[in-house]
């Protein structure tokens, strides 16, 4: 049956193995392969089919395969090529441990006829392990009396690798006391010992730190380290040493009991009891010094114990506390000195009440006398000033001194000085006394009044109340009394009537300046000036003014438009000006009446009245409009104008009504004369500039010509003004569409390379034309006020 055939097919390899076992037809294999451990899966081990002399074509038919076993998990056989390759990672250290050889036996079988082939795979060790020590630190306690040549065994390092990859040698870090003796006990047995080369001295180096490195024989080699800490054990091999073998001390006669004489000090570099010192006094024959003095065994302080009346010599012993104590000695000479029991006395016999701050160096301030009742050095006195750089002391005769000025005084920094005088004698110990002298400095008018700033900017609203305070100036004078009493005045060059004697008008005066002088009352008086710049701030005190032809008060203006006018048809343009500046002169146009009219619109900024749509039969024939002109001031001011728009049947019936502004006859005044002179000057300047331009053009290149141009002033047919700006020469400004215009010409600094020609056309738009600046600078500073019709 099919089931039985499958069972037989599955059990066939097992049956064949039993047959081989019983019939003994298994061939012994002689093939041995070698492969490195940790080789990547897929690495080729060898061509098993070729090495076994098997036909590649019969491998699949004869079911060539590896026999199941513990080692087959590491290898795989390609039945098509007969190549044996690594299947899984091989760790030689895990499989064979420290064994020098590591061979894995394997078997392969083929059918028809059945054969078993045995072969081996030798796993080659690689240097994949680092030598390690059981502990990272090893401590040794070695006496400083150890002799050179003594040995101290070191712990061995462990390396999981074998053969040449195992530990091969040890290395020791550089030092002057120890060397390393490496001994080999076989291929895998290497040990090391520390060998003392130089005698140890704990007082020089109590601890020695070494590093031992274990190195294997791999390529490249791997290494591991262990820290060796050698603690040097102390022995009592040092004698206490005094800081000086002979010491000198002084004691006043009849010194009280317990008076400190001197403190001796000895040192022992040993450790523990070997380094602890006890002090004592050693007596000699016929010497009773031990009865006059005593010493503290711990600190070495020598004090008075009995009567001290003449010079004495003391022998001091310092002995350590070691098991076998060692001692040292020194001498102390005690000198008896007189007692310095009188303090120097300081007395001031004469002192000026005050000193002028401009007193010259060397000016005497006072006389000082010093007295000390002691004799010799105890009565010799030295006089010093403490922290007083402005004065010094001069010795005039023996114990007489004078206090004089040493540096320039400044009352504004210090109006008085407390001079501390210290008198110190030369006794042992020295005695001193101090005396404080107060010196007052009188003022001199050496400081002029000072304003906080050289220039003061003041901002005043126009139309301010007459008599109001414009600004309060204040100056400071560091002097005192009359030297600091300040009076203020306007300089003669300044306008004396500007202090609120008139109400300021921004439209007439934008700014002005004057100087204020502050003068103190000293002798001679000192003064300083400050410049005050007054800027008049604009207020919204001017209503918008309607320009012709709609400027007649109380009149109703009429404009015609054809019935066939399209949307956007131009009806009229309202023009207005405001004498204010800034936002106070920024005008906007609005249709205020009738509110429900939707046929017309007006440009908010241009003032142009245009149709919003075409006419219809339902629209009226006459449309009264009230135009409101508002500025942007706070509060806003406005003006109105009335216009009746009449609708006619055809465009031919539209007639433009020309209105003539009334001309008021005026007599020929000085203003007209100034205007005539200004016009003539401008014309002459224009002609001279034009002639110069033509002359330069004839003699210079185009590049040089590019540096010259003449200013241009043009008008448009609708009556608006334009101005040219050439900042190198001067600025000319005209207001737009007004019967009364101001022409202001100011000098200007050197301009940029390009200037602009700016025109204001009837559509309230700006056009700029680049012109070249004029090289020759024209000095013009004039104010023109004219009427233009």
C-alpha cells in the first residue's frame, strides 16, 4: 500500500545502517579538515565529495548526506556540489576547553551501494580572549628593612585561549625598586614574581603603586592588567631632629611664673610610636636651670618656673617612643632684658583751624612733640602716619615734628581729614600710642556750575498759555556757600522775550534755540552755559481749506454730466489744504449728504467724484452733494462744500464753468519786493547752471558730465506743483494746488550719488525721475512767501 511504501522509504536509512553494522561494509575515512573558530556561517570547510572520490552526478540519486549527531549542528552539506560549509557558530573554548587539540568527528553516508565515510574537522583556536586576573588589585606589605633580592609571587592571569594565544609573558611598569622575574612551566604555564632591586625607605615613599601586564601570544596580542600596591612598613630607623641645634630667647627680668620663653620643635619622619616625640630638660652638674624653667613634653614650650635674674643655658632632649627609642639634644640660650614699661606720649602744640583746599605742598598744618621716659632703644620713638596720603611728617629738631601738606587737597572729595599719628618705640616688645588729629578743609571757588547735559531739548505745544513755564534748567556746583549759590541768566545773544511772552504758532515757528548761563557767587565768579533747543509741537488748530473753484463760502456749485455716462465717469475733484502738519494735515474726503445716494462715490484721499454705475430712468436729474473734508487730528476738524450734479441728455451739453478767484488788489509791499528778488536770483542761478552744464559738456567726458545737473521746478496743466530734490545743493518744496504757497530753500549736506525729481500730478500720484547731482554747491538760505494765481 501507499502507506507501507512511505514507511519503508522513511526507515530505509536506518535499515541500511543496521545492515552496514552487521555486514561490516563501512569504509574508514582518512579526510581531516581545519577551520577557525568563530567563522561566519556559510564559510566553506572543504569539498567532501571530491575528497571522497564521489561522482557529483550520483550524489543526489544516492542520497548523499551527513549522519545525525551532536556535531552536525555546526555543519551543513550541499548535496548538489558536495561542499561542506559551516552552519552555526563554533566556540572552541566551549567545546574543548583548555585542550590543545579540538577535533569534531563526523560521518556521511551514500546509498546504492551503502557506504559510510568518516572524517574530522579540526577547530583552530583564534585569539578571541583577553588575559584576566582574578582580582584587579593585589596588596603587599613589605618592611623597609627588606633586603634586595627578596621575591614576592604574583597571581597568574587566566586566558581561555590555548597554544600561542594563551598567556606568554608579563610586563612591569617602570619603577626604581622592583623588577619582574617571568618563569615558564610549559606551553600554557607562565608565572611571575616581584624581585626587590633597591632598598625601601618609607619616609621617602610610603606607598609604591605598580602595574603588571599579562600579554598573550596572539597576533595582534591581547593583554590584561593588575594593580600592585606595596605598603612600606615602618621601622624606627630615624633620630629626632631639632629645627636648629642652638636657639636664643629673651626674657624680661623678674618675669612672672608661667611666662613663655620659647618653643622648641623636633621632627621624626618615622610612623606611629616611632615618630612620636617627648620633650624634657637635661640637667648638668652644678646646674639648677631645671629649677628655673619647665618644658611641656608634648608641645616643647619652655616657660618660667622660678626666679630669672641672669643669663642661662638650657639643654633640651627630644626622644621618640619606639620600642628602641632614639634621642637628640639642642641648646637654648636665655637672655635677660630690661623692661620697656613706658608708652610714648604725643602732644600737639599748635594746629591751624582750617586749611584751604588750594594749599601748596609743604604748607605746615601743626606742630607735634613726642616724649618717652624709657632709655636706650626703649626710648627711641618712630613717628608714622596711618592711611593719610595727603599729609606727611617732617622732623624739625630731636623729638619735634611738623605736620605738612603733601598732596593737593580737594574739599569736594573730603571736607575733613582724620590724621592718625602712631608713635612706636624700639623696645622689645615695642610700645606704641596713637593720636587722631582732625583737619578741616576750607572751600575755594574752583568748580564752575555744571549742567547735566550740554544741550537740552524742550518740546512745547503751540497755542500754549502766555506766561507758562517752558522748561526749568538746573545746574549743580559742588562748592559750598557763596561759591555754590547759582544765578541763571539768558545770554545777550539769545532772545529775551521767548519765555511765554507770546503764544507759539507751529505754522510760523518750528524751532528756535537760546543759551542759559549759570553763574556762582564766588570771587571770582565761575559760569557755564547750556544750549536749549525749543521744538514747537503742532496742534490741530486749523480746519481744512477748500481750494478753488469750490472755495466760495455759502455758494452752491454746479457740475453737469451726460445721461450716458459710464460707471467711473469723472464728475469733479475737490481739493483742500490744511495749514497743520503731520496727521493734523492728513485729509480725507467723504460724501455726507444725501446718505441714501448710491450713484456717486468720492476718493477718500484724492477727492475725485466719480459715478458708481450707469444712469437709470429712476434716477433724479439733479443730485445735490455735500462733501465733507476731515483731517486726522484730535479732535478732528472739517469743512464742507456743496455741489449740484445736473444730468444732461448728451455729452455735448456738458459745459465747463470757469471760475475766477477774486483778486484783491494790494499795494506793492516789501514782501513783493523780496519775492521779485528771489525770482530773479533763482532765474540767474538756473541760467548760470545751464551755461556751466553746456561748458562742461564740451570739455569733459561723459563720466565727468554725469556729476552735474541743475535743479528743476515744473508745473502741470492742472495747476499742481512739482519739485526737484538735489540734496547736494538745496531742497525746494512747494505745496500742491494752493493759491498761497510757501517756497522754502534750505542748505543741505552732500547728497548721495543719485537725486530724485518728484512730481505731484493731478491724480495725487508721485512720479520720480533720477537726475544727477550738481557738483558745485550753491549756498542758499532764504524764505519766500508769495501768492500764486
